[in-house]
């Protein structure tokens, strides 16, 4: 990864008092190679490297940072700048509705994204309407209808033609008093004139406030050509990146943003409707650097679970305090979120064995763990190291388990605690906010 390569640079620069011109050149060469490897467009690499160079050359060496850290910080900053700086702030049309048009190649994730967006707007307190204007296959309309139901958002379509459906959909939203209309459109496997013409006519019919191109992050460099072609026809307002849960390191994100010159508005990180959020440039920068997307995970978790609980857990983690009480709470919340294995699989730094071990925890086990922890005194929960043989027996009796099971839990907890203390993980959580590397 980019961060591994940067570590090499870091190592060589460690112990130096200041960066020489030769150090900077060497570091920039490595950064250039690493960015190209991370699938970043060559044009973008050039402007990034130039940006990093001017930061390193112009800047006094910060007292608190080693030269290596200084380089990483410059790259991180430059990545954030290249990714758009801040998250998009949507404005809503008055009078409503705000019309959003989704375009993109087939399989890029338009239909799924339409439903995710609808759910997101609903969570923001809006009343979206989903409009199915992909009439290529009957299954496409049905797919969106089912997803709309999951998102608890009303759905509109009719077996006429795509332009007519889109227009009628907008009117339907006005009639129903829905303030956001999301129009899903058809895609082809490659850009063709017919597709472009259809989506252009839909756009003219509904006059969207936002036209978003849905881009599969896994397609890498191809995404750039696709985006340029759509932008020429539609005048895009932004991009939505999907499948960021895949192997893609995000190079495509950087390239498309810089080449098309439009912000990345949203990012999708999985198949479930909840795997979706506003795009955060600082987190993506951390991800491209290989530090994981822990903050996104925390934010997603926060919304699903009790806010206070999530915050308390996160704070404890950051501060290196992670108690049995936290362990239990997180375990319960994670059960609600989906499998812990799935969640952990999004974190690059987590060892495979641990992912598998945690994926195997089932509901019965959660109940058993809860019983054991509930049988401990508050002092024991805060500091399990005081749990000696006789305390173990008392806890086992109180929870209806065996001392072996108590031991096993304490071992599991210790592993989780150590994991939470992993430096890489903390760096990821602090990415963009705290110190790097
Ligand atoms: P469309 O042809 O552009 O409408 O694409 P779909 O919405 O039908 O999505 C194509 C496939 O990609 C479906 O199997 C989706 O479940 C999947 N998909 C969409 N977004 C994501 C994502 O963010 N992560 C993953 N892993 N899969 C996704
Ligand atoms: Mg579709």
C-alpha cells in the first residue's frame, strides 16, 4: 500500500534533523510510484506531487514532527485537497421538490444507490420519493420497488417510457408533498449514443437540481473515461462512488474528481442500504494512505446505535481505555449492526484470525458473555486483572457458566483490548484529526 511505501521513506528519513533537497526528491519519486500503483491517474499524480513538493520546500520543519512524518502529513493534506477538501453541503430547492438524477454504466450501482440515498434523506428528516425510470428490463423496476420498501420510501414507476416516467414521477412528488425526488435511470455496459440520448432527455424533462454520476470504484482508470463522457452530455454536479468496500484503494476516486472537476458527494461501502454516507475527503485520504476507514465506521455505527454509547466507546478506544463494560456494549451493538466479522473486514489492519474468530460469535454466545460480565462487580469490570481464582469461581457460579468459560471470555477480551490498542488502528481513527503516523 501507499503507507507501506511511505514507511520506507520514513525509515530512511528518521533521525535526520531536517529535509535536504535530495531527501525531498527521493521521497517525491517514491510517492509518485506509490500513487501510480494505487491506480491514480498520471495527470493527477503530477499535480499531487507538485503540491507535496511546494509544501515540503516552502515549509519550516515543524518541531513536533520528524522529517518522515512531515512528508506523510504533506501527502495527506495534498490528498485531502485533491479529493475536494470538505464534504458536499446539499441545498434544497424551494419550492420543493429537489430533483436528483442518477446516471452511470450498468452495474455501477445506480439502483442500489438510489435506495441508499432515499434512506439517507429520510434519516435527514426529508420525505423522498423513488422513481424507477429504468425500463430496459422489468426486473430493474421490481428491484427498485423492493429496495424502496426496505428503505421505507414510496416508489413510483409506470410502464410507459423513461422520459414520461421521470416527468410523471416529479409531478407525483408534488402531488404527494414529497420534498426529494430520486430518479433511477438505465445503464448500458459501455457508453453508447442511445443511452446518452435517453438520459439527456430524462434530464431535460425533470430539470434536476443535482445530477450525480454513479461510479464503481473498482473500475479504476476506466472510471475516468466514463466520467468524462457523461460529463460532456449531462453536466454533472457530482459523483457517487460505490463498492469502496472492495479492493479498490481509492485511486479512481482521486482521478475522477480531479479530471471531471466535480466533488465526490457520496460514497457506498457495501451492499446494505446503511453502507452509505456523505463522502469525507479526509477519511478517503487516510484510506488511500492505507490507514483504514475507521472514522466512517464509527459514524455509521453511531447512527445505528445509541449515540452516547457509541461516543463513549469511541472515546475509550482512542484513550486506550477499553473495559469489559465497553466490550459487552460493543458486542451487543455489533450484533444489531450485522456481523462483527463484516465490520472488521472493512479494517485493513485487523488480523484475519481475529476476523474469523469474531465472525463465529453467535447470539447464544453474546448472551453467555453478557451473563458473565453481569456477574462481575464494577471494579472487576474496570480492571479484570484483579479476578483471581476465587473471584473466577464466584463469577462462574453467578452466571451459570464454568470457570473455563470465564477464562475464555477474559482471554477474548484481552485480545480485543490489545487489538484496540494497535497503533495503526488508532492512527486510522485519528486520521485527519490527530497526529499522523
Ligand atoms: P445498476 O445496474 O447501476 O443499477 O447497479 P445495481 O444497483 O443493480 O448494483 C449492481 C450490483 O452491485 C448489485 O449486486 C449491488 O448489490 C452491488 N453493489 C452496489 N453498490 C455496492 C457497494 O457499495 N458495495 C458492494 N459490495 N456492492 C454494491
Ligand atoms: Mg439499475
